[in-house]
C-alpha cells in the first residue's frame, strides 16, 4: 500500500511539471506569433500609403432615443366626500364608464339621520324667530304709547312753568348776582389786591432794614477812622445823620405794614358782611318761589319719565337686533341642512370623467374615509381617459438640451410589434429629477452621476390596444438634413485654430495637405462641411497626436508612424 501511494505521488508531480511547461510554451508561441504579424504588416505597408475617403453628399440625422412607460394624460382616483360603509360598487376593472355615471353607493343611513336632526334644529330656530317677532310687535306698541304720554305731560308742565311770576325769578337772579359780585370782590382782595399791597409793604420794610444795617456799618467805620485820625469829624457827623435817617425810615415802614394789616382786616370784614347780606337776600328770594321749585320738580320728573319711555323704545330696537340674530341662526342651520343634503346626495359616487376603470381599490362592505382638509380620503376606483396617452421619459442633460416643446416623436411599444405611433414632446421639466426628489425630501443614491430630466411625449390619436404601464420607446428627430456635404467624423481634426482636414496628395509619395474647413451639424458618425473642401475631394485621416499605445502584443504599426 505504501509503494502504491508513492507511485501515485510521483505521477502527479510529473503531470504538474508537464502542464507548467506546456503553458509557458503556449505563451511564448503567442508572443512570437504576434510580433511576427506586426513585422509582416509593417513590411507590407509602403511609405505614404494610408486609407483615403472622399467628401460626399448624404443625409445627416440626429436622434434622441429613450424608453419610458405609457400612461394616460388624465387619470382620476375617485374618492368619497362622505364617510361610511361602501354599500354597492357597480363597476369592475376594465369597465368603460361615462362622466356622471353612478359607480358606487355609500350607505346613506347615517347621513339621513343627520339630515333629520338638522331639519329639527331648523324648525326650532324658525319657531324662535316667530316668537321674537310677536314679542317685538307687542313691546313696540306699548313703548310707543308710553312715549307719547310722557311727551304730552312734559309739554303741559312746560306751559305751567311759563306763567310763574317773573319777579320771583328776577329777585333770585339779582340776589345771586349780588352774592357772586361780593364773592368775586372778596376773591380779588384775597388773591390779588391784599397780597400785592402786603408784598410792597414788606419789601419797603426789607429795604429799610438793609439801609439801616448799611448806615450802622458806615457809622461804625467812620467812627473808627475819626478815632485814628484818618477821617474828619464832618464825615462822622454825616454818617450819624444817615444812621438816624435810616432808623426813621425803618420805623415808618413798619408802621405802614402794621396799618396795612389793620386796613385789610377791616376791608375783609366789610366784604364778608356784604356776602352774608347777599346770601340772606338770596335765601329770602328762594323762599318766595317754593311753588316754582315744586313745579320744576314735577317738570324734572316728567322729563325722567320721557327719557324712560325713549329707553323703552330703544329696548325694542335691541330686541329687533335679537330678531336679526335669530334669523342669522336660522340661516346658519339652513346652511348646515343644505350641507347635509349635499352629503346625502354625495353618497351616490359618480364618475368625474369618461374612461376605463383600471383599478378597483376597495370592496363592498369596507369603510370609506371622507375627503376633507384633515384626511386624504379612501380611493375607491381609478379611472383613466384613454383618448389621450403619453409616455414619461427620463432623459439625460445632454440630450434634453436638444429637445423642444412640440417636437415630433415616433413611439414604438414592445407589446405591440409592428405598430408605430406618432406623438410630440408636450412637457420638459424645468429642473432635474434629482432636484425634484430633494425638494420632496427623498434621498438620492450617492453613485447616481447622470443628471436626468423628466420629459413627456403625448401620443397623437388613440388606440384601444395601448394600455397604461406598457414599455414604449420614443425616438425624437433632433436634426435631419438631406444631401448635406459630409465626411466621417474621424477625418476631421481640431487644434487651437479650429477644424481642419488632410487633403490626400495627387501622386505617390506626396504628403497630405492640411486645409482649414468650417463645420456645421454633427452626428456620431459624420460631420457637415460648410466650406473649405468640395465634393469628391480625397481625404486622409489626420495624424494621431495622442499618447502611444503600449502593450505586450500589438498587431500593427503605431498610428501616425510610417
């Protein structure tokens, strides 16, 4: 057993060596073979010999081709504005419906109960309006009668007041005038005359005191100067005389102030006596017109009654505003009832558009949420208008720049081979799909480098065989020129000065001539020549100025090498 195992190991080692040797031999043969082919091709190529083409006329056509999904231009998810249980669903997927056709029915029992409740509230509100109207009429009559009675009484008392003795009123007015004059005189004395007089007397006393003080200081100063022999005796005598004069003036000013106090006191006592006398006269005049006061009180009472009657009439006006408020409540309840009746009518779900039912989103017996500002509602069915179909495309930023609204398009559908539909570009999104998704808060993939825009192609005409969701290929003809002067795109070179071509030499060994050209439209294969060369001109490829090719096996000479 051990010898057999050793023999097998030796055989496996020999086999591995044979395989490695064979692989190395194949690699060497391929390398030498490739190098031999390269030398043969280089030997076969003569100097100055390159493949030439001629400038020719032909068609130029640029297309934008993209695949999208067919969809209806107009599609509606039918929802209910009334919540409840779906009682009946009259359509199924694939049915054709017309606008206004009854397609479903919400159980109306709850809505009918709400309608009856609103009608009861409306009857109650209308009864309140009728009751307020009757009360308003009664109170208006009562208030009007009371007002007329009060106005008649006021007019009667006014006439009685007009015949009262004029003398009584005159005496009272005279007494009041005398009292007012006495009070005014006392006010004048207290507020103006006496303060001014006292201020003048006090000012005189203050000036006399100041003069006395100055005279005293001057006398003492002169006395000191005379004692020292600095001033004559006459100056001292003059100072003594001035001092005596100042003392006399001081006594006179104080006597004047004292006399003024006595005079003002006597004057105030006299004025107070006049006031007391005037008041006594006024009281006697008032006592003589007791009858006038009684009549005046009656007149004031009549006026108060008149104002009360007017207030009662204003209360009737306030009650009329209450009637208007009740009428507004009736209108409000009527509006609620109308809304309930509308909801009752909307328990019948009707098709908003004509089309085909593509989806049935709920079954009979299920609950339906109403469509409102707080709820998006429960969709019942989806209806599509197949008379207008479109294809939604996502086209990259380079191709979308070539498209224009209204541009014709050809549409082919994989599910309908052999049919070709015509259409036009109906919509080009103003922003990319990435920006639109970011606006909606959708995260974009980090590796998505191609910027795409949403484009819609509307299909002309209608075909029952075309259905939503089918894959469709749209071809938009961006450029189409017949009989244009053209050359293959690889035969046109570019440098800092613009475009050029290499015109082939007319004989063997003659180098190609570099000639400037003006180019026009371009496709992936050809370039339009506007000027620089004529039809039939032979051209060679421009020399290759890029980096040299590198590799282990090369089957020809380097481009640009002879």
